[in-house]
């Protein structure tokens, strides 16, 4: 599937502006007669969708799976595209949250400024953003989430600051970290795309789903970010003073995060753990493969949580997870990264989930911002 970037983007921006105003979703809020609204509106909406650049086709497939009529109408940059869909944002977000894997973020497109991007666009961006305030609830917090894809012109910070100040002057309360709603702005060379929506409809609290964590001086591995993100995305409350089985634990990033949160860890990996963990009494390092560990361990329902970040074939990894489930307490949770091949990823995920379903209910599978060639699955013991 090929989507050209620039030409299609210009077409989209111009087409959006030539829509009769009755047809624009941004004008619907003033109509209070439902019949009139349904009659006048085309029952279609446009969304700016974001996925990892290498996964955009799979992300679009996620959307097709919930709305077979959806089509891509523009590509703004690798991984960021505009989709036309028959689903309202509340339904699209809810269905993607349940069954989607690769869509990281989306927002309902409410207006487009067709203008070459530069400093001279700023007053217009502020004006149009303020015009979208009727889509926001003044009693709830907001943030401005800008992504500038253009090399020229003002950067994210400048746009965010200007628009945020304008909203705060109107009495809106800014909360950059955990906003209830967001003004989303994507600036390309030729146009600026804008939306204003509840964060719940965007799938992520973060612009484009790009969840960045501050680097911790004690961090042991980049893999820690993957776990931190999973703990935010999935409804997993870490068991207070519980015990975790960490399969594929070395050098120990995940183990460190669990220790910091008061859990005791059995860390299984033939590789060495970082020296900073070896003296910790709350960590038991088992220097063997998961296969050997599971063969030798006879207990049952010992653990409150099992996590698995092993770099091995996913089917083999899933079988080991099923074997390990005997060690997990009833109804408790597990997290697992599925390392994926370059091709046929969806088939691989399907087959792996089918193995896992023998022992677990699948609570969700997501390609997180910090996942590379992999996805993360959230599981609950049957
Ligand atoms: C991506 S690293 C894990 C990183 C770890 N989660 C962290 O935060 O530091 C993958 C690990 O899987 C381990 N591994 C590979 N095959 C394994 C197996 N059969 N049993 C246990 N560990 C295995 C590797 O030794 C490697 O340390």
C-alpha cells in the first residue's frame, strides 16, 4: 500500500476547506435538533492517526477491522496519516482500545489551516484553536499537544505556549501531564491540522502517543521504559509487597522497577544481573533458562505477577508462559513482550495469543511507544 505524502496532503487540506460548512463536524455542536443534525451531516469523520512508522499499515488494518469503510485520505509523514471513517470518535476510540494493537494515538480532525508553515501562521493557529473551545469542557483540565513535522517555522514549544496562554486567559486550567482534554495540532509544510477532544478519545495522554520518561540515574536498561509504559497503559495495579517472577530479567531493569515499588523478585536469566542488584535480598537470581527453571520448580500459585521479556521465539515463549501459569496465583496478571519477525506480524500475534489463551485471558495487546520489533500483551490467569 503506497501513500504519497505531500500531494495528497495538499489535496486533503484544500478538500476539507471546500466542504460546505454544514458538513463540517466543527459546526455540529450548535445544532440542538438531532434529526436536523443527522440530516445535514455526512456520517463520516476524519481522524489524524499515529502509529510507529514501520507499523502504519498494521495500524490502518486495526481501523479497517472495526470500520470496513475506512480509507486513508492523506499521509502527513511516516506513521502519521489521515483516515476517513464512519465511526464517531467515541466509538472508534472504544473499539480500538478493545481490539487495536498498532494505533498509538488519534484525534478527530476539526479544522485545517491551509498555509505554508512559518511564524506568520501563529496568529491563525491561536485563532482557530480558540474557535474550537466549544468542543472542550471549561471545568476540565487541558493541554496543547503540538507536533511540528516541518523543518521550518516555530517549534512545538512555541506553539504550545502561545495556544496554552490563550486558553488560560479564557479561564481554562492547564495540566500538561494528566490533562482531561487536548487541543491537538499537527503542523506540516503546507497545512496545520487541528482537533480538540477528550483525552479518552485520543487513546493516549501524550501527543502522538509518544510517552517519554525522564531518565532515572539508577536505570539499568532501556527496557525499563517499556515496563513503565505498560504499567500506565494496562489496568494493572502492582500487588502490594507481592512477589514477581521475571523471566528474561538480565540485566535487571524490570527487576529494579519492581524492587523500587516494594515487590520481591525471582529473576530468571542465564545472563548476569547488574552488580547493583546482586546484593539486594529482595532479588533472587536464578542463573538458568526459563525452561530449566520451570522444570525444576514444583510449587504452585507462588507469584502475584509474572513478566516475560525473553528474547526468544514468541510461540516458544507463549508455551513457557502457559507452563509458568501454574506458579501464578488465581486471577492474577502477567505481562509479556512478543518479539515479532519483520513479516506476517499479525499472524504471529494471532498464533501466539491462541497458545496463551489455554492458560490466560488476553486483556490487551499494544505496540507501545517503547516497543521496537515487538508488542506487549497483558494477560490474566484463567
Ligand atoms: C531484552 S532482554 C531483557 C531485559 C530486561 N527486561 C531488563 O529490563 O533489563 C532479554 C533477555 O532474555 C534472556 N533470555 C533469552 N532466552 C532466555 C531463556 N530461554 N530463558 C531465560 N532468559 C532468556 C536473555 O539472556 C536476555 O537477558
